[in-house]
DNA sequence: AAAAAAAGAATGAACATTCATTTTTATTTA
DNA sequence: TAAATAAAAATGAATGTTCATTCTTTTTTT
C-alpha cells in the first residue's frame, strides 16, 4: 500500500496541527493552508494523506477517540467490585481531561457540534462498552440506580467534560481537591 | 434611532433563521445568503439590522441567553426551602431543554465552541445568580455539599444539556419518567 | 417630494482542491 | 560500487467556487 510508504511523521504532524487549530478557531475557520503551514508541509501534500478536509477531521477524531479509550481502560480490571471498577475508570477519565487537555477539548468540540459526520460519531460511541457492562453488573447487584445509561453517563462522566471546559476558559481551577469532590458527587449520583 | 423604525419582525425572522441554520450546519457553514433567504429578505437587508455576520450571531446569542434566564427564573420564589427552590429551577431548565429545544441547542453550541466573540460568553455560570445564592443558603444550612458551585452545576444542571444533545441526535428519548430519574439523581448528587 | 428601507447585482477576498513540476527515494544495470 | 532510471512523494502555483459585504437602483413610507 502506498499509504504505508508515506511518512507517518507527516501524518501525525497534520493531525496534531488540526487539533490545535480546530481547538483555537473551530473547524470551518481553519483553512487547509494553515494546517499545512503548521505541519511544515505544502497544502497539496495533505491530499496525499487524506481525501479532503472532512476526511482529515474525521480521522483526527477517530484517532483521538481511540487514544482516549485506550487510556481510559488501560488500568481497568473487570474482576473487581463495582465501586472499585467505577473509580478506576472515572479517575482515568479525570486524568485524561487534566493531562491531555488538548485532546480532551478537541473531543468535546466534536461531540458537541456538527463537525464530524454521523458514521464517524457512531463509531466513536461504542468505545465505552466496558463501562456500560460494569453498570449493568452494578444494577443487577443493587448498587447502581436502575436508570438509563445515558442518565448515568450524564451525571457521573459528562461533568468532567464540563469542568475541563470551564478550566480551559479560566473560570475554574480543577485541583486535586476538586477532583475528590467531583468523584464523591459522581458516585453519590449514580448509586442507590 | 433608525433601528427602531425598522421592522422588528424582520429582525426576529433573521434571528430565528440564524438559530435554525447554525444548529443544522454550524456557524461557518451557514452563508448569509441562506439566512436571508430563510428570513425572506435580501442579503443586503441583513446589514441594515446587524453590522456583520459576527454581530448577527453575537446578538442572537445574547437574545437567546436572556430568554433562557428569564424562562428559568420566571417561576422562582426565593422564599422557599432549598429543596423546593432547587426543584423549581431545575424543572424549569428541564422544560426549557425539552420545549425550547432549538434555543437550547443553539446555546449549547455557543457555549461549547469558538463561535461567539462576546465577553459575556466567558462569564461562566454567573448569569444563574439566583441559583448560586440558593446554593449558598443550602451550604450554610448543611443541605447542599460545601463544594465549588462549578461542581454542583456540572453534576446537577449540566447533565440536562447533555441529555438534550443526546435526544437531538436521536440516541435517547427524554421522557417524563427519565426526567424524574434525572431529577432524583441531580438532587442526590449535590446534597449531603 | 423627500427620506428611509429594501432589493438584486457586483466586488473582491478567501479557500478547498487540483495541476504541472521538481525533488527525493528506491531499483536496476554496468 | 556507482551511475542511470524509474517510481513515489512533495511542492508552489493555478483554478474555480463560495461567500461576506458593498454599491446602485427601486420600492415603500412619511
């Protein structure tokens, strides 16, 4: 395949530039020419790696999303109590939001706007399966509230995105202590 | 002022069209010509009412946001118990998300992207002052957890936005019953 | 009849994408 | 091994389109 001959470094540089520029200006306000310049590449070169602008952003999304899930479940062990398991996952997500703030912000933008096309977004959703399985077990064991996974997610995981955004906008500082508070709150919200 | 001579209907139509088109295509993918067409107006006419595209979207944002706050606190009475007060506000927000879904979605997009360059976008949750005051009282009375307002907001109010988004993307149906679940979850999360 | 509001067409800039060349890399031949 | 050639990758400069904004004219209101 031709693809594999081409420099993986260049592809990465393009993806990195895309993230940074989309984060700062939004997708439609980010010209290909700027992405190229930031990646030290000619505009034409982008089209050797990606079909077009939409493909570039879709692939960037999928790549970031897969980094995200890999990170989140890296330390997960499904043979633990529901509480331990949840805490493991939750804290990894919190870490990701804190340490990989650029990725996190990019994902947030993609999830909350019309940047990404449907198929890519759909593909992104499946990634949290282990957490859903854990919740299922928790519901069966009478630990987790027997309510929609969407509500569980909205109340326990999504707040981290919001706090990350608030932090990014300098409205709020997400310190260690705040993370503790947020965890206890998340746990309280989803348990019986 | 000339402004007041011009038709308020046209201005409203422009704002309405802006919301609808930005919701469906995003700001930068929405041409002025389409906004004009949807509002049954010539493109040039937009510039009689707004300075330019940025001004149009900024003003739309301010207008929607002020509708939101007016709606949310319309029924609020600060001389009630913390629980009653919170429930009043929370349910109004839920209603707004359900019945004024277009407004709600638009606000969400503005709050989570770089569309708006209005200082007021950076004000965070300050526009919800009565709610913050209520929480203060709740903290003093030992009802509400003594933690950052941002965390309280993230866990009890923000989930509604998330659920509205999920609904908008047809992943989820926010029924009456789900609203009940969500309310109990929200209340559990912020109380001691 | 004058002033204000609205319109459609024109302008010029920005931008995604493609084209024609050049540069780099890999392969073959002597 | 080194020169010669072929293939791949990369480029800068076009291309053609889209679009925000403005200009000139027409319509409506006062």
